[in-house]
C-alpha cells in the first residue's frame, strides 16, 4: 500500500504527532485504555481490554 492509496493510514505520523504534543505539554507517559485508542495508535484490532503505554 502506498501513500497515494485512499485507504493508507500513516501510523508513524500519528505517533509522531502524539509525541510532539506530549513534549509540548511535558507529559512523559501516554496510557491508552480504550479499544479505539489501541487501534488508532497500534494499527491493530484488540477484541479484549488492554493498555498501550
């Protein structure tokens, strides 16, 4: 899949944006617990409760 593909999602760019905002706010740790947060940051489907750090 290329960046020109209409279904392409740039997950590394998403993480970079999160990290940049965390640096501005001086936040050291991001703890995601919602299923949508997991799929949005990890590019993975998790059908069970979990956390991303």
